[in-house]
C-alpha cells in the first residue's frame, strides 16, 4: 500500500486591479494555447526553473494545472547510512540523473473563473503568482493580464457564510485594561461585544466595576454539545449562530479607536474559519505520496471536490 501524506488545500481568489473582462482561467487557457509545449511554458527566476508540466480540463468547468520548480544541475544532499557504532557522519552530494532534475517544489491548482484552489509542496503563493505573470507576458496576453493578486477572501459577507454553513464554535478574545473598565463604568448600559466581555471579566475576577491595571487576557469558547439530543442541539445551534452574527456585526469599523479591543474566531459547520480581518478557507486531506510530492491525479480530485464543497456551502458568494 503506497505511503500517504497529509496536505492542506487552500482557497484564493484572483482580484484584479484594472477594470477588465479577463478571468484567471481565461488567461491561463490563452497562455497555454499560445505556449503549447513544456519548454515554452518554462521560466527562470534566478537559478530556479519553473514550468507547467501538466494540465487537464474539468468536464463541469475549470482547469487543473501542475507546476513544478527545480534548479538545473543542483545536487541533493544525502545522509549516508550508519551502523550501530557510528558516532558522526559527513553528508554526501548526489548529482541529478540524466533523466531529469531534483524537484524543489510543486503546486497543484484548480482554477475556475477567478477562483483558485491550491495545494503546494515548498512553493509559496508569491512564486506561483510570479510564474503566472511571466507566462502571461511570454504568451503576449493583454497588459491587464498581470494586474491581479491572489488573495484570501476578506470582503465577502461573513454573515451570509455563517448562516449558510452554520457555526460549530465561537471563540471570543479580549484584553481588558483599567481605562476600558472605567469607560464601561461611566456608561449607563454596556452594549455590544465589548460590554459583554467587560461584564464577563468583572464577574470572573469578582470586582463589580474594575479590572486589573496591568491588563487581563480573556478567552471565551462557546460550542454546541450533542449530548442533550437533537432538539437541544438544534436550539443550541440556532443560539450560537445568532451570537456569532452579533459578534460580527459589533466588530469595530475602520477608524474606530477601539478597533483592536477584541478579536474572534468563528469556526463554521464545514470547518472554515472567520476572523475580523479574513475568511480562511482550507481543509486537510490525506493523499498518496509520490516521492517528495503527492500523486497528481489524486490531489486534482481532492481540489475539485474542495471547490465543489465550497461552492455548495455558499462560501464563494460575494
């Protein structure tokens, strides 16, 4: 049975700086149509060679891509085998075989319109983006084709997402200082999440109107409990979802003096994470190993399924 590796699948979206009718998928298809073979799909960034080694169309729409990177002629370091009496070792260098080069890293992409699901081994977002820029230039695509960034989702409706996916767990974190507590004391009613956290802090330390001047870090974790049956669970799910929505609505807006007053993490029913600044959409899967990387057909299958699950959950809606 082949060995397996745990890999992270993550979501990005191509955000364009220019007003254009281009999509990342269209640019990739046009580039690969203009640059038909692997040598034409190869670029150099310093000593590193990056190339597209395989693509596949998806019947339901979208394009699968496998990108690799290596340094031509670079030797690999080898740790020699040692017997039981060996006390130290010197590493050896092994040159690549005549059949190819040692793999430095690779990335697997599923691209549909401007949606990008990716899985990589030792290849960062910046290297992937730079490769796309260079291959689009080589293919002589319109100038606007390189005016994009691969971003995590930060501006979609968090409320819509948590209502569609449900809420598994809500974490609330806050740092309370004496000045903050004095402000709450002067208010007739403490409202919103800051007031909620302030009351919890005061109750926790047994002081009705004060908090330690040195600051106190508060961490509240709220989650549903399945031990009390379906009816109780449904009620709990409804309440934690409403609380999560209230937390998001009361997050301070840009420019508010207490913008860093608290933060939160909402874990949705499908395992995605919502924070004040971003929505982190990723999942972990186990895939058959292929030397330093994983099986291309297997990871492509997982990426396609990951996209379909995100789409069905409503996570990709603006």
